[in-house]
């Protein structure tokens, strides 16, 4: 992988499903500094990305790339996969229109129901 600036992944720290996903992404990253993780609810997110409202970042995760390009939710998944060991080749699948449509529907359902889903998985320690 070429030397890139870390992608900033902004997530809902109050959601155990979201926190678990962040840990999984961190574990599978191609390089240790491929991602920087910032909770949506943090002062750091508010100061570094003042244009991003709480409402926006709580609706879906946000991936901030170089030059402040922001990809939200399912649109960020191909870029995340490109930065993971063993999953890079899957990013190509997202160029297929039917997969993008299906992915949007699945992602939106999970995002809208993440607190309910979180109740059924082991809660993780609360993030600061």
C-alpha cells in the first residue's frame, strides 16, 4: 500500500455495534496508521470538523480522506476495504450498480437499528 495520510473514521461511540466495527477495522488495517478513529460525540471531532453537525455524524459513520473529502455510510465502505488486509479485492464489487443499491438498503437498515442490534451483542466498554 502506498504511504497515505490516515483516513479519519468518525463513529458513534455510544453504539456498541459501531465501537465493535471500529475495533475490527483497526485489527485488520493494512498498516497501523491507516485509520484515525474519532468519536462523533467528541470535542476533537467538533473542533477539527466544525462543518460536520452531530446530526450528520450520528446518522452514519463518516470517513474523512485527504483534502477533507468526506464519504458517509455505505459510500465509505469501498475505501475502508481498500485499507484492510485480505479485503482490498472486495472494493471492486461496489462498482456494480445492483450491489450498491443492495448495500445502501442493508447499511441504512443497520444504521437505523444499530441501538436495537447493539442490545443483542455484548456491550463494549464505553468510549470517552
